[in-house]
C-alpha cells in the first residue's frame, strides 16, 4: 500500500531536485580539484619546494572538503527523505488502524514486510498458553 500512496511522486520529485543540487555542487568541487591538480602537475619544475607543498596542501584540502560534502549531502538526503515520508507513513498507519477498529479486526498483517500492521487492544497474547502446552515456565 505504501508504494501506491499518491504523495510519493511529489516526494520523489523533491528528493531528485535535492540530489541534482548536490550533483551540481559535487561537479564544481571536482572541477576545482582537477584544475588544481593540472596546475600542480604542470608547474613541478618551475616553482619552489614551498609553493609545491602549498599546492599539495590545497589539493588535500579540496579532497577533504569533497569527502565532507558528500557525507553531509548523503545525510541531508536521508534526513529529508525521513522528514517527507514520516507524514505519509503516519497517514497509512492511521488508515490501517481505523479500518481495523471499524471492522473489528484482531490483526492486520503487512505481508510485504512480514510484520503486524495493526493489532486490536483486545487481542490475546498466546505466549503463556503455548508455554504451558510445552511445559515451559
């Protein structure tokens, strides 16, 4: 049912937009890195050792910024996804609960996940009965 919720297409669009923004920024960082690498490789014979070390440091900083950016971006996308999906999941859960209560169901199973989507407050816990049948205290 969750995959059929109409809100998912708008959420997918928002997530794709976010990922495109990230990709654009990542491409800019990659271009900056490539430019610095080319400069570094071309000028190794023409500059002093201290300038080479400074350029190496700049390249390393770009690499670190890129890695941090990618990690932060991945977390941002995950956080956005959770934020956007939470109301849809809540809506589905409320609908399942309402149907369960209206129709006096004891359980509603989510066959896709293999879990119980709803259980009535009047449901009986069979564990003590099964333990007694098995002779387990």
